[in-house]
C-alpha cells in the first residue's frame, strides 16, 4: 500500500501562509479558540500537550501564558509556521517539528492531550489522522467550524478560499469520532463573537463602519444566544459557528458488519 502523506498541492498552499497572512486576524481568532480549549478542559490536568497543525504558534503562546500545561509540543505542515513558532520563544515549548500531515514523531500514549483546532476541515484523509491522534494521545481536543448548512454545495469556492475541504455539523463530527473509536466526554458550541465579526467586516472587507452596522452585529449575536438558551441544545447547535469536543478513547472499537 502506498504511504499516505499530505499532497504536494496542499503542502505548497500552506508552505508560505504564515509569512504572508494577517497576524492580527489570527491572534483575534486564537483568543476565542483558547477560551474554548480552557472551558472544555476544565476539571482535567494535562502534563504533556501536543498541538497538531499548530500554525504560527499563537494558540500555544496564549496557552503557555495561562500555564495550561508544563510541557508543550508542536507539529506543523508548513515550514513558515514552524519558523514562526520558534520565533515566539515559548518557555514551556519542548519541541517544534515539521510533519507530513499524518505521521506523528511520538510514541504510543506519549501525550496526555492532543489539540487539533480548526485543522480537520483542511485534512484530505481525516480518518487516518484521527487514528494517529488516538495512537499518540490519551485524550484529544478537536474544534471545527460548523460549515455544513443548506446550500453548502453552491458555496464551494467560498470554503476553498479558506482551505476548507471538509464540512461538519456537530452531529456529523460526533458520528465521525464515534466510528473511529473516540468518545466525546465534553463539548461546547459557540457563535462568532461580535469583536471578530466587526474586525472581519470593517478591517478585512473594508465596509463602512458606523453605529448602526456595529449595533446590528451585536443584536444578531445576542438574538442567537438568547434563542439558543431558551430552545435548548438542538437549536444551539444549528446556530453555532464553532463546535469543540474533548474526547477519550472508547472502550471498544465499533464493529462494521
């Protein structure tokens, strides 16, 4: 069987990404990703933590600032990302390595936790990566955007512009994880914070900024939050923009047939 690595097209697409992309935008997104990680991991203690697809290291930097774990590790597909991580000089970061997207340079059960945040939607062979995460880590934290909505097939160009080749709902992610022998022990849904929407709207898209447009963003966010709190988890998952899960290995691998 041919060994599976990330395709050259995918690797090339990300190789220089962190040299050319807007760090202010990534820092803003990372702020909320870290909030989700800490919330879902509340009550658990981890000594050795690995971030897979660590990007430019901003999530690890923010986690280190909060003393999330005494020992951090990173693997990243892009050479530019690896260099940016090293430049951050994170004291608790013990290793930073470039990897092929599927094979982790660590032993079985050598990590207490693997973090995979906004990575799975970019992965060509998602099940192969999940099996490797399960091999290396005792627990796995995954966050994905909730991209799958009605008419998603008409917006392929939009999602490919962000590198999203897989789309998920909370239900479809749970199904994928369950069929790979990963059991969700805690989860979290969240909507895009007004701060993020405003930055994207006014700074990235350069739309006119005024009181009414800013108020509209705040109101839309608050309406979703209130509706979800009233009508429960099902509606909350429909409104969600992000879904975060903390998983452990299931006692038994599901049987097919």
